[in-house]
């Protein structure tokens, strides 16, 4: 249906987290991975919007008491996109990208869980 407003994306994440909490599920919010471009939508430059969405998600997770896992910082290169070798198309993580994400979430869980 085309590009979505970041407020809508954020609202959907809030709704999923609220439903999970209402059903007794511990919520972990993961940041959106970096992307410099979307190959299927030339002309879009999502990197700044992803940074802003992640900033808002972290602030909200902190207010709500949800764990926040920052995949973005672990995956982002100096140009704002995925580090070389961590994505097959610049957007979707490769096996190496998922290994970085796994290490990131394991470290966060180790800090958060007794």
C-alpha cells in the first residue's frame, strides 16, 4: 500500500506490546535494523527515519519498563546502512547479520535477567 507513516508503525508496535503485557508476556522491544535504501523502492532514504523511530521506541520502552535491545547500533555502518556482509540486500540480515543480532540479544538478556 506504499510508505507508512512512522507514527503508524510505532502505534502498531505499542499495540502488540500492550497486548502481550495484558496476557502476561514479558515484552522485549528490538530496534529496527539500519537500511540506507530499500532496493524495491528507489528514491526512499529510510536511514534518518529509522534512527528517529528507534529513538522514540527506546524512550517509550524505558517509560513502560520494557527491555530494549539495540540491534541498530550493532549493525549500522558509517553511512547509516547495514555494515558490509551483514545483509544480502542492504535491508534483510544475512546469516552473519543474524549472528550479530543473536550476540546482541544474548548480552541484553544476560544483563536483564538474574
